[in-house]
C-alpha cells in the first residue's frame, strides 16, 4: 500500500533518474562529436590555425556547440566540387566571419553571421560557386573579396 511519503520519494527518484538520463545523453552527444585535423594557413600575411572539415559528418558539425574560438583560429570546409555551399548558425554559440572561396583559391564573399537559437535558422550562401568555406571568429581579419589564399589545393 502506498502512502504520501512513498509517493513523494518515488516522484523524487523518478525526477532524479530523468535528470541523470538527460545529462548522460548530453555527455554522450558531446563525446560523439567529430574530431578534426588542423592546419596552419596564411591569409594576407596573417597565420591562422584551422580545423579541417572534409567529410560530410565533419561539415555538418562544423563549429556547433563551441563556447569560444581563439583569435586567428577557425574551420576550413573542403567540398568535393564547386557549388552553392551554404552555412547556417544552428547550435553555434559565437558570431563568425564566414569566407567563401572559389576553385581558383580566390575569396568571393565574406559575411558576419550571428548565432541562431531558434528552431528555424536561415542558411547563408553566395551567388557564385564556392569550393571552400572558412569560418573565423567574428571580426575584421583584413580579408577582402578578390584576395587569394594559397595552399588550399594541397588539402583536397
């Protein structure tokens, strides 16, 4: 027979079990995150340390769930062929400077994007086909459309 005390303990135990399950899933999801190779690259005489997102799983994850990004660090997205490669800011906690680069290693567009914390996030692209996308911490990096980035073809 149940009494008020037993019911209260059962509800507390159930709540505790739910909380433990939630944190276990969160830790599991974080541990399932992709790992990335890194490379140093020079853009307009400035050295950047970039993680390389070469696989579909890595590109899908991108910089999601990162609480911060050091100055001169970011991510290089490498695609198999030029196209309309779009970026969205879902689950991205920090603003980013996003740079689209064509197959001739020329910067074709740069956008400053803000995090998205809603259910439906806009995807961003450019009017020309890109082969690479670079995400850097938000700010001025003295990079402009038309600038050339050397060495990207060696990473393909």
